[in-house]
């Protein structure tokens, strides 16, 4: 019996691009409808026209695709948001790269978690618009969506209620100043759902470092983007 090819329309974000064979490209795509899927864009490298020069990192697209075992086939793409502001400076690219890598690490293929999709989209929009606080808050939002961080309502060590400042432990527990054991403290509001906390550049850096530690502990390997940028920063500081 012949199985009819199923075609789908998906809204999503480009997480990664890989070149395959002579002229094709594989797009790792986090979609709202089907979770993370790998789409084969035939001829995407040979002809910019094939996808009207679309298919770039961090973009939101609406795509049509044909479902197949393994790679799905990308039939067409329309730009929803190019987020060109991310490339204004290296720091924007660095933040956006970290967001997409953490998202990829925390979502399995075709695992549909709308909260992760929303946290990533909000984070990339914030980087695009140069909004430091909102971009930094996307990291704890991603952890919450993935179920990796405890509630900020009490210390995950001693149980003390409503600590004002907390440290993010590598187990995802939020710890009060007494239990933090030297880990950097941040306002507890940073970890609250729907947070509108104002985050300084220094707090954003500490938050990022804590989140990277936690995610690396959770997935058991290092995050490439975090390491690449750290070595670049070392290099520039010299
Ligand atoms: Zn405590």
C-alpha cells in the first residue's frame, strides 16, 4: 500500500543550519506545532532564489514541509521576522547563539513544548530590540519551561520562605544566601514567572554563567557557543 505524503505548515524558528551533499542544507527548526524537526532544503546552497534568500539563523518563518522518515523535506518558506537587529554587534549574536543552543539541548526531536517555543521567541525578540533585561530573563524562562528550575518562593536548601536574593544551583534549586555556598546571588524576582525584573549587565553575565553551568550539568556535555565565546573574550582581553 502506498502511503500518501503528508504536508504540513509550521511556524517556527531556525536553530541551526548544516550543509549536506553538494547543494543542500539541513535546517534545524523549532516549530510550534511539531516541536524540533530537521528539514532538508534541496538546492538551498546552489540557488539563493530557491528560498528567496531566507533560511538564516534566529529567523522566524512559516514553512511548508513534507513529512518523511528522518529528514522532512522543506518545500517553501516565508519570513515572519528576520530579527536583523541581532547582528548589530557580536554580543547580540553571542546571546542569540546561546539561546538557540540551550533550546536545542533541552528539546528532543518532535517534542512539543509551547512554553519553550515562547521563551525562545521572546528572548530572540529582546536581543533583536537590544533589550538587555528581557533578553537575560529569557534564560530562566527557558529553564522553567523545561522544568529545570525550582520555584523562587522558598530556598531549595533550608526551605526559608521568600528569600530576596538567590543563587541558581547546578541541580536547578534556588538557594538563599546562607545555602548558596559562594555561588553568585541574584534578585529572586529574576527567576519568577512573568518576571519584569531590571537586570544590570553584571547580573546578566552572572545569570548567564549560572544557567550555562546548570544546563551543562543537566545534559552532561559542554555548550559549544558558551565555550567559543568565552575563549574569544579571553583572547580579546589579552
Ligand atoms: Zn537556604
